[in-house]
């Protein structure tokens, strides 16, 4: 009898511990994924309402307690939260749907020698655009398909090359204002429209290109390279983060991670460094 009780208690404890661990991880991930977004602020507001409801019950404030309970337990607040959190919910589901975080996996089957040459070619082209202060917005598709965004522009379906990239972004040409979407070693489309970031914490100094790069990086796992037409500064957008003033070495690291499959998200750890003070971007 004692052994049976001990066995039942042990099983019950393990199940409860597993249940608590899973819920804890889910809550932690929810906080991480929604931090620095409007959804995070709404979550804090809902949490404050819960605290106020508990305080009202402890202080026997009947009317206030009834009002807060009515708000928090009604089905309408669930619907409102789903509407407010629609972008964040979509982002979370997309992240759950990705089998891994390895950049560019499956797209490049050609020899690494070819990819190394392509890296040098792309680096030369991007640095040339930077030196000439020609604005550019290049989105590298990863696991999340960007076919819908490619359909907003002009289909190219051309072999990726530095010369073609420079020609597309040449000033006063039909496609230079939009984004180029790259899939593997192919330019899918040019002149594409990207979703602008709605992050309230984004600096007002940032122009449309940078906001568009942030926008597409929050709804996909893409990596975007931006060249400012005002300063020529090179920036990188990934996972809803933007790092500006990228030098030639850092640019090479990004391209290697994309084309040679040299690493995962750790390959971008150097992107955490802060940009110089007093610098501005408007394009």
C-alpha cells in the first residue's frame, strides 16, 4: 500500500513539475517575443488590471471588484486581445513553424567556390553603392517564403550578381526605389513594397528604407541589407533588430553566413554593438 501511494505521489509530482515547467517556458517565450512591441505594453496593462482586481477583493471594494472581474472574465477581452496581438501572434506561430534557425539552409547546392566568388561580387557591389551614396534595400529570403512580397514588385527571376544589383538601384531607374528580394542565388523580384515597422520604439530619424527593413524582419526570418542614400551607411536588419554603420568586414561576415551556411544566429552576435553617437539616417 505504501509503495503504491509513493508511486502515485511520485507520478503526480513529476507530472505537475513538467506542467509547471512547460507553462513557465511558454510565458517566458511570450514575454521575449513581445518585448519592445505594443503587445508588450498591452500585456503589462492587463497584468495591472489583474493586480488591481486582487487588491480590490482584499480591500473588499465590492463595486470595483465586480467591475474589474466583469472586464477580465468576459469573452470580449479575449477577442480584443486577439485583434490587438494579431501581428505578434502571427510572428509567434511563424517562429514555431520553423524547424531550425540555420540561415539559408537548403537554398545553396552549388560548390562553395562559386558561393565565395558571389560573396566577393556582392560585397564589392554593396560597398560601391555605399561609396556612391546610392540607396539600396536587399532582402535575403530564408525559411519564411517571401513570394507574396515579391508579387508586389516586378518579377526578375535572374541570376544574382553584383552588377545586376547595382543596375537595379541606379538612380532614376524604374526599380531603384523598391526592395530587391533574393532567394538563394536568384533575384526573385525588384521594386517590391515591404511592410513598414509599427514598433513605437524605433527612432524617428529612420527613413522608409530602414523602417521597411525592420518591418519585413519582424514578419519573417529574412536578413536585409540597407544602404542609405544620404550617408552611404550600410545597415543590417534581422529578427526585428537593426544595426547601422556596418563596415566591410562585418558585411563580409553577413554574406558568408548567408551564402556559405557557416553558422546560425550566433554568426550575427557581433551585430549587437552600438552605432556611433550623433549619426543620423533618413533613407
